[in-house]
C-alpha cells in the first residue's frame, strides 16, 4: 500500500545545480573538468568568518572544528591566482551572466534590478577562500507540470566548488580545475506533491536548461539536492543523488526514517547507493552570508537576451510537421551535431521520416548487424548516399547497403544497386507468386526483397503484391 503524502504533511523542494559552458566565472581560465596531471600544489587551513548577522554559521562551525588540513592540486592550464585566492576576482563572465538571464526568462522569473554577489561561508575545503561567491539573478519563477505549477523562488549564479580527490582523518585533497566554473542554482518551493512529482520537476528543469545549448553535460556537471520533511519533523536536505531515477526511492526511504525517528533536527544528509541516507552536517542558515566587496554591483542588461526554443517544443514541432515518431524526434533534437532541417532542405525528394531514420537508426542497425565501428560513417557519406536517392538513381533500400559498404571500408558503388525495371519487376513478382501459391504478402515481400536486395523500392513491391495477391 502506498504512502498518503497529504496525510503525512509531506513537504518537498528541489535545488538544481548546473555548470555552464565557456570560461570560469571570475577569471579567463577555461571551464573544463580536467584529468591532466597537476603541476601546482598548495596547503591551507580554513576558518569560518561571521556573516552579516554577526554570528558564525552552525554548519561552518561544525566543519571548522574538524581541524583538517586542505591540500589543493591544480594544472596551470585551467587554474590561476584567482582560484588560489592570491588575486582578486576579475569582472564577472558576461557570457555566463547572459545565460543565467536567459534561463530566468525560460523559468518565467522576475529579474532583479541589481545583482549583488555575496560570500557564502564554506569551510569544508571545497573553496580555497573559505567562501563561495553567489548572486541572486531572478525570483518568483515557475514551471508547469502534470500535477500543477511548481514555483521557483530563486535563481542564483555562483562559482562551482573544487572536486574532492581523497580524504584522510587529518586532511582532504581537492582538485582545482572545477573551482570557479560558472553554475546556476535553481530552487523550487515546497509545492512538489510526492516523490514521483519531484522526479518529474527535476526532469522538466533539466530539459529547460539543456534547451539553451549553453550548459555542460555529462557526469558531475549537474547535481540535485532534495529538501524533504513530514509533519512534526524538521527539514532535511539530501545530497548526492546519482541519477533522477533514484529520487523517488531515496525520498520514500527518508520518509520512513523520519517516521521511525522521533528526534528531529535540521540537517544535511547524503544519499547512499542503496537509496538510504547518512548524516553529513547541520543544516546551514542565513549566518553564512555576507557581501562580496571585490565584485561591483551589476545592473542586468536584457538587450540581446532571447529565449531559446525548448527541447520539448522542438520535439513536438518535428512530430507535427514531419510526422516523425517521438523517439526519433527526441534523438534528432538531442544530437547536437545533426542539423536535420539542413538535410530536409538539401534532399526535397526524400521523405523527412526516411531522412530521420537514416540519420539516427541506420548507423545503429549497421553496427549491430555487421559488428563494425560506425565511426567510419560520417555526414559526408550519409549525404552522398541520400543524394543518389534524391536523384532517383537508387531505391531507398540501397541507402542502407551503401552505408554498410562505407562502414566496412569499401567505396560506394551504385552500379550494383541499379533500379530494376518496373515492368520486368512486376513480371518477376508474378512468377514468384505463381510458383509459391498461398503465402501472405509479408512472406512474398521477404523473398522478393532478398532477391533484389538494394535494387527495388519496398513500397513499389508492396503495391505490385496488392494487385496480385488477394
């Protein structure tokens, strides 16, 4: 029997963190997640500073009491004195700011009049300076979901933290290639109805971010934190989700844990591979924030900021305009190196659905059938094969065969796929039908296509069969 989330007083909100492409936020170092061997190394101890309230944040105080030494490794190709906290920040990366403003528009949010970067105290070693630079970009946004509107109170632009490499009882080693990469943080309110709705909301926000074409993709470039509580229990922030599919399982396990545990304190917990959670530290509060005096106030400029077409809208457009099935349409949109519309324009005499099939599924089928590396097939090869079809020099079935040859390192030879004469084809099909009476059209189709492989059009064969077979 499922849980009654309404009766439980279920409250849930999301924080989505996504890295942006380009340069780092406050220097000109490339925003890359590097695996190159480091050539720099520094060691630090960190202490927490009081925030605007005059108090030291409880989470920062907890980390500082551990007394750990922090070791930072870096590669000079993607790290400079800014990351090492030996130089003030440079002016904010305008490309990253523009991307954040576009995301704000896509989230239906109100952009602030002035952008004030703040310092958020972080003394777990993930920031060399002991703080993270973060700024409110927009507020009061929302997205529509299958279970109603989910409000987005804040959109922040901030620095990514350093990457933890290893830890001992006395020290933690970090890599600095990730430190300073621009990152947006999107927070929802508690209007998420249940664990599956939380997963849907994360998927929708992720789709919106990818629609800009300006966010990083791949392992480690996006993180989801979930805030969850039930009636009579304090809010718990859960970090460390491996993928979106794990969100409902982890949330349900956390609800069960809270039901069993009568003592309740605000805390941060880590999601484990078995979908349970473990204690990390106290939940931070407002005491960790204070103004960043090294970064000037910024007046947002929306000139030239345009909303990108959403991925879901592109998929719907492909389905409606070109009658392409949903899976093919999604694959076309997600392949950044494929300009489907260019192909449709270049080959007007070929059905758009066949072009889509050739671009997405044909290479996979060739790889599966021939057990070859389809990297041998490039856009030039596909266009060459489609051009023969567009000029009606070969039937549709020959496109696959030509690309099979390319995959095996052979040159394209359209002579062996010269289209069979229509009158002669009908005569041959009639002979096959008469010699093997009683078969269904599909069986005849298999025999004929096997005999005329790559030389006849399947539709033409079926049209002839319909006339000959009752």
